[in-house]
C-alpha cells in the first residue's frame, strides 16, 4: 500500500490513536484517531517526541525510552498506563508499541497504538455505564496504581471538581490530608484481596471537597475487571444529613435523660436522682482528702403563706429563686436536689468535718433570707436546715431520717436556723 493510501486507511480509525515514530521516538505520522484521542493536530505533533503525551512522572522516570527498548527487543510491547491529552487531562490507556524493520532487519521506527480504556469499555458495554452516570452516589473507578480512571456526574457535584480534573489523579485527592497515608495501605490491601466491602457503619469516614471542606461519608468497594486488569469500583455516599439527624436524635435523647433526672420548675435534680446520688456518695470510698459526706436537709419556713398571699405563680418564681441561691452557695461537684414541695437536699462530698457542713449551711441560710423582688414588692423567705455527716456503712434511710430530724429541731428552735446532729 502506498504511504498516502496507508495514511488514509489509518485516518479511518478514529477510536484509537495510531502514531508512527522514527527510531528515536519522534512522531512521523499522526492519524485522525490520534488527534481525536490525544487532542493534538498533526502540525502540533509531528516532529515532537512521544513523551509529549506521557505523564510527568513517566517522563522523569525514563519510561519513554524503556518502552521503546522493550518494543525493539521483542518487536511488540503491550501494557496499560497513563497518557496525557492536550491540556493536561489524564486517562488510563492500553498501549501497544510495534517495532518496524526493513527487509534486512534493521530498525526503521515504531507504530504506537493508544486506546482510552474507559471509552472502550463504555462503547463495548454502554448499558453498564448508564447506571453509573445516573447513580445517586458518587461513583469512581480506580486503577491498581490508585489513580482515578472514571468518575460519574454525581462525583462532580459532590466534590466540586470538573470530572476531567479527577481523571489520572490519585484517589487520595478526595480524602483529607491526615487520612491519605493510611489510605494508601488500605488501598493496597484491597487490590491484594479484592472483594465487596461495605464501609461506613460504625466507622468515622471523611471525604474532602475541592473547596477544602470535609464531610462524612459511607463507602462501598467492589472489584471490577476491565479486560485483563483489576480495578476498584468505589461508591461514595454523603451522609451529612444522616449524621446531623443522628446527632439531633442523640441530643434529644440526652435531653430526655436529663429531664428524667431534673425538676422542671427549679432546675435542681429531682427526688429520685437526689437519692441515687446520695447512695452513690455513701458507697464512694475515694473521696478527695476525706471520707466524709456532708448532708443538708432544708425546708422553707411558712412557704404556704407565700402561695396564699401572692398566688402559686409567684410562689413558683420564689421557689426557683431560692433554688438558684442554693446553687450559688455550693461547689460545682455538690448536689442540690428538690425532694418535693419546698424541701431541698444538699450533698457535700469531701468535707473535712461537721464545721464545714455548718459553715456552708449558714451561707445558704443567709443568702436565702435576702429579699426577693417580685412585682415591685419584697418577699422574704427563710429556711430551716438540718445538717449531719454520713457514717460509714449506714443506709440511705438511716441517714435521711437523721438529717430530717435535725431539720425539725431547727424548726422547733424558731426556724431560720441550722441544727446539726
């Protein structure tokens, strides 16, 4: 076939690049298929080295020379690798390099054929790629070298990249930098033992958008065969909304658990929680600096008169103010609980003796006795307080009976006083 006829025949092939090279690897003939696949016109390509459509890593690593040497040695060298289109876009390619020799056997050049593997697969099995493109999840096909071969439209939307910017990049570009090193090892493990893997349930997986924002994901991996090579099909689901709902449910659950333990009027712990904390304090033998637990039992004096005079709405506001004053007089680790009505229990773990308990009780008594301003008037309320120290090994019932008796002695002593037993 005449050279011009051969060139015409080559131009009829448009789904793969067919390039004729001289013995040094420079382009001699550039087909229409080469322009379609690689993007260069013949005037841009002829006379330039074949390394122009190789990756930077391959160029610096001397791959162009090694590939030609392999073809020269065996006459035909086939492999898969990455090629670069005009503009810098990467694609996974199937490459065949054939040596051309004259009748005497001397090398006169090479013919290189380059196929876009993803495009070939899509043409061969179009139905298998349609669901990929319309899938609700981001779908990425990754080669054994960890580079992205194919990505669907949802990947563009989810990560903010133009699809062409992803192809040829390491899949770790989609991960936060702190996770990339470990992921390389996980990726190698998958290709060493490729099988369907569902990841996300119970795991804390994160992805990275182009704008630098992170978001939680679930990931599914499955092996994919394209011709003789093994790839990974990666489905990525953005679970931001799901995670937000989970956190909201957890928040609501914690609030419900808190409300079960809290008196809604005063914000103090309720009767059941107060008794539970008292039981725990009596069993705790690791109290810092002391084994004493101080206990106060307090009752507002003549509180019925407040309700009768001002009404229950004002009475509730007064009780809430009293509760706040109690909290202001104790430490963060102390417990103040409403036992019912206008009765309040105070637990003081780690005190050194009854004098500490009485000192805190007097502080509470004086603070509560300050006037409460409501509706332009002053309301005065006092409390009678019983004080005691827990005795090692005693029960909650014995302790509460004793401190209750101390509180009634304070009442009998004229109210607005502290009595210790």
